[in-house]
């Protein structure tokens, strides 16, 4: 199992293996994350047994998703979402903290009903538990310097442009498949790739959208740069996003959480929660 890599240094991947997925195919880009992605659970009826209490477990060392604030109060995107789902289901909300390595064990032992800690939906984790529909995507994003000339963020628009990217990552692999006519400049670290953009050694930067957003909005960037173009959500490179883990034996709860997620999304509440913790629009 693994936590999302987005807010940390992106771990190297098997670059050639990803590139070998194929050099053709539609460019995976969207202005907004899909509201009901293909393959996700269909709406269900309202005749499922009511839950009096929903027991969530999370951990507390993954800001801004789940962490203790300066007053020692558990907070974060995942925590707020859990409470919003409880409200939708008219259930009391019990959110407890466990170490990361014990979260899925607590679920399998029946000590919790669901895990909301930022687990990526991967085949390895699906061998142990089930997941709700995705509630958060992990997009790739381009950035340019503020005031840079207008350019289309497409393979044609970036032809010949200098594109900085952290070396050995899924983001480099993605560029080599879909933006191979650009001048791809791999750097040993995300920090060096960002500095290349800030110092005009590169025309654009392609990186993990979450960590890039924090850099753009933080002091290290000196407000030099900004997102350009929409998010890139290709699951083969950037994963299937985050879901809430539930027991395989509790499909009724999975259906209830999916229904509540749809309502939280359609009401705008999910977007409001995301905006609270991510000041720059990710999608």
C-alpha cells in the first residue's frame, strides 16, 4: 500500500515501462474532473439500512488532508469530507487517528467502518479492501512564468518549447509519450526543475499539480509563475485518484457513501472543501 505522493518528492518510476504503454492515443486532459467517471458505481436506492454512527479512521501526518492544527484539533480535507458525508447520511461521525500502517488493519478487524486517509486506488490495495468512487484526483499541471507569451498547452503548442520536468517520474514519461516534440529537460529534482522555470532556463514546467500548486502559492516561488492550461488526468500515468476504503463485506456502506459523495459533489460542498485547503484551483 502507499499514500499519495503528490505533496512529497515524486518517487522515481520505471520510465521505460510507462513509455511502453504506447506512443499513440488521445491526450488525457480535462477542464474539470469527471463528476461520474466511467466504471464507478451507479446510483442506488434509498432503502439501505440507516447508520447511526459512522466510524472513520485516518492518520494525522499528511497535511493538508489529515493533520492536527495549531490548537491540536484534527482537521484537513479528508476529515472535513468525512464529516460532510456523515451529515448527508444523518449519522453521528466518529473520526479516530491511527498510524498509517494500521489503518487498513483496523478496517479488516472491524474496528472501523471506513478509512479516509488519502489512499490511492491501486491494484495492490484493492486486493485487501474495496473503495468508494474517487473523491480527489491527482492531476499533472503545466506552469509558466507570469507574463509569459500566450501559448497553447497542447503537443502542437509546445513543439520546440523547453519543458522542465523532474527526472525519472511519471510526469517525464507522460511528456515523452504525448509531448515528445517539445524539448524535454529532465532535472534531478522537482526543486531544480522549478528553479529552471523561475530563472528562464525553461519555457514551461510539468509537474505534480498538488505540490506545484503549493510552490506557486508559497514564498519559495517568489510569485514568479502560474498554472497554464488545464489539468491532465491520465490514470495510466497519474493513478486513479483517492477513494474511501471500506470492507469488501460491507457493500451497503459503500453504496451509501457513494450516494453521499454524489450529493456532496453536486451541491458544491466538495469543491468548497477542496478550495479551503488548496488556494489555487487544481482542476
